[in-house]
């Protein structure tokens, strides 16, 4: 497992402070604790819906350790959010000793979550989030997730690169869309400056990078269209990364381009492995169809 060296300043988290600044500068601090959780490379980083529908008892494995602090008790907890927005919470493993490897099968999840009765209750878009609940020596309970599944900690803990305090397993399908694509785009701009407007079968080449778990980064989210439309009049002569998530061949993504305008993407994976994508921005510019053909 990865070993981490933590700086004291970087790990001033879950701080409980008592300040008495009456000229004595007496500010004693009691440090909290934080976990590090790592998905196993030997099992899927998601719940494979195809295997579930085939009746397989798929499982996930992960490793948990204490990244900082000295808790008196540790529970591994799970928050299951359905595609419809319902949230179920449970203690998956109570009073455990860390570090330790853990495994959960679909049958385990059906057993521990009373709201999930059979495997068919598990649907695409559901997400299981796993983290810890620490109890400190003074009885303080440190929850990383709220009851509604949202984060109960500060943004610096959520975004730190030193450790992962939560891991999530979405219910999805296998996805393998990384690679280089030739793209042809057709659409129109609401701006009067572009010369090629409407745009018809505009060619460009992009790289789609697999970020894992069905998430992808596009080297240029609009496949060169902005450069064609807005380079000469406005100096938009560069690529801007976009993204999409593949959920069982349905694509969706969003990002903000350099003008500060949100871009929304939808699409699908076709039987011949081409992608059909459309996008629009907050100005009303629209690419009604972009066909991505893998090289």
C-alpha cells in the first residue's frame, strides 16, 4: 500500500479548539482523526450492472487505514444513494482495527441494508459511498458523512491529495472509450462573428482519456468548434478540456469554457463504437450532432 508522509500543517483537520485570549494566548488544541481508503486494483471500481443482471454475486475490495490521529474506536460505514435520490445509511463493519483489507459482495449489501431486498433493487445510477466513523478517547464522534450522504467535513479534507477519506462505487456498466477520435460536428452559433455558421461536418481530432469508473476527459470538449468560430474575432485560439461520464452507453458531461459560460453535453455510444454527441452553451450555441469515430 502507498505510504504517506504527512505535514503537521496539512493535517490540521477535525480540529476542536478552546480559545481563551485574555492576554495569555492560551489556545490548547485537540487533534481529531482522518482515514485513508484505497480501492483494490484486483476488483472493479464500480458495481457491474451486466454481471448483476446475469445473477453474479459481484464483490468489491478496499483497504482502510488511519491517515492521522489516534481514535479509540473505528467503524466502517456506508451510505447508499439510489438513482431516485433516497439515502440509506448503515454500519458495514463495527469496531474494527486498522489497517485492514475489507470485502463486500452484493449479497452482503442486500443483507446489511434493510431497504434493499433483492439484487434487482440495485439499479444503474445508484452509488455506495464508504468511509469511517471515528470515536475519540474523550467520546467525540467524528462523522465524515451526514445522514443525507453529503460531506460533513471541510473542503480541504475532501480535496486533499494526501489521502482519500471516502470512496464511492457507482452501479454502472463496463466502459472502455479511451482513445483518439476523428470528429465531425454540425451546428450553429448565436454570435454574428463566425464565418462558418452554420457549421456542417467540421473535422477535428480529439483525445478521450479514461479517468476510471466511466469518467472521461476530452482534450477539447467542443472538438475545435470554438477555435473555428471565435479564434479570429475574440482570440479563442486554444483547446478547452471537456468531459463526459458513460453510464451504460448514455453520456453526459458539463464544464465551463474560457468565456465563463457553462457547456452541457449529452450523447450515446453506438453499436459500432462511434459516439454521437451534442452540446450547447449558455449563449445558445449548439452542436446538434458530433460524430466521434475511433481511429
